[in-house]
C-alpha cells in the first residue's frame, strides 16, 4: 500500500510517499481502507523524532482515520465489510490502509464525508474528555481556552458553549478571534498584543475563570494559575513553550486549584475505548445533528503532506488540516 514514510528526523522534507506492507488486523481489529486522515500538532513532534507511538502501534504518522472496513479479526462484533467508520488510532493514519480496534471504530453519520469524519476524533475526544470528564466544566461556569483557533480549541469552544459555559479564548490573529466568536466564544484576546491575565480579569470583573485549557506550558503556568477562581481547574494538555518552570505553590494551595495533566495517546486500549464510548454518547449525536461541527481549514492530497505540515507549523490553520488519501 501507499503510505507516508518518515525518512529521518527533521522538517517536512523527511516525509515521503512510498510503499510499505499493509497491516494485518489482530483478533479484535478491523482493517480500514483509509479515505481521509488528519494532521495533529503531535505529528510535528513525531516527525522530528519525539513522541513515539505506543508499543504495537504503527510507526507511520496519523492519529485518526475515516474509511471503509475491508477485513477483520475473528473476535470482531457489530462491524461489517464495507461499513463507513472513523476513529482514533495510535498511529498509521497517513496510509491507504490502517487497523483499529473494533470498539473504537465508530459508524459514520450517513450524510458525512470522509473528510468531515477524519476531522473529529482526536480533537473532540481531547476536548470532551478533558473539559468535562477531567475538568468537570458545568453550565454557567467560565472557561479560558488558549490557542482557540487550534483543532482542539475549535472543538473545545463549541462544546463548552453548547454546554452553557461562558467561553474566552486567546489567539494570535484578529481573524482567528472573530472565527472563534462565530463558534460561540464570548470574547477573544490577541496574546501577541495584550496580556491575557489583565484581559481575563477585566472581562470577568476581577473574578477569573473556573477552567483553563492550556497547550503552551512553561511560560503560561504561573499566569494561568493567577486567572483561576477558587476551586479552579487547570488542564495541561500541551507544552508548546516548554515543560520546565518554577511556580509559587501558595497560589495552588490557597485557592484550592487542581492542576490536571493529560495525554490521550499513551492511555491503555481500555481507557481509549471508554473515551470513545463517552464521545459517542455525549457528542456524536450533537455533531450528527449539526449543532456542533468539525472545523476544516484545508484538505490536501496525501502526496502533498510536506506542504500540509509546513502550513500547520506556520500556525496558518483555523481548525483541522485534512489529508485526502483516496
Ligand atoms: N494532551 C492531549 O491528549 C492532546 C491531544 C491533542 C492535542 N494536544 C495538544 O493540543 C494543542 C493543539 O493541537 P492541535 O493539533 O489542535 O494544534 P494546531 O491546530 O496546530 O494549533 C496550534 C495553535 O497554537 C498556537 N500557538 C503556536 N505556538 C504558540 C505559542 N508559542 N504561544 C501561543 N499559541 C501558540 C497557534 O495559533 P495562533 O495563531 O493563535 O498563535 C497554532 O495554530 C497542541 O499543543 C497539542 O499537542 C494534546
């Protein structure tokens, strides 16, 4: 099968279209003819030689797939050949075929394209699991989502707004801020022009927010703690600016703040099946009915993967970048 091969550690140029053997499904996996996959920020790190796939998962990049079932293991139930499915994988998405545990292969809503389906799993699982299951956001609370225009951000803004929370975001351009407002954000802060701490305190009349979703890491930690209310929750989901810093733990203690770190990829298969089921119960019906939607910035053919990676690294996307495989 055709797949994107990583020829070394480095920039987009190390990604080359080539031929590798198709994967064989285990007893509990289905083999999917992949029609579309999507980029995630983590793919940039893996391309440079970090963030390895969990043991047993494909070395090929790509954390989500949408396609049709072409074969399956003997223990697979409830899935038939030809079914249109989509879901999260530990790796292997940038290829014509990929394997996925049948309990994570979700049926695609009839009216969806493969590109729409491929834009959903990683960002809606991450946003849904963290903001609600880990972070306990509830109706009437306030949330600050950094990088509101990222894939995860665009999912987080929509589901938080849909759940009746007041949403604030940060982003690096006025255009991204306006687009986030169209998805339900109350206000956006251009972090390149204003101090988000001062702005959040102004917008909340000095109260701060209940939940912060952060991908920036080291340089934001102390400031994130300072915009949280008593019993606030800080969800640490990315480390774009680095992972080592020093903070005054007094803020954490005095305000009874919870600092929650989380990664999806390294979780056990049982935990990932649980996250998939929660998503199917809580958010898939809302997506299928169009109340919330996958946000797609650009669709590139698989062969243009280098261009797609350069586009993401330049922070040009609002929402997801899709690779069309067939
Ligand atoms: N923990 C998990 O399980 C998990 C799962 C999925 C993703 N993630 C993390 O979630 C984040 C978003 O992922 P994604 O795939 O949705 O990313 P994405 O679409 O590539 O968006 C990332 C955005 O972050 C902003 N950004 C980049 N550098 C920044 C900086 N130094 N300071 C402030 N903002 C900056 C840029 O927007 P602006 O133009 O606004 O600057 C950029 O477009 C990543 O950090 C990723 O690793 C975590």
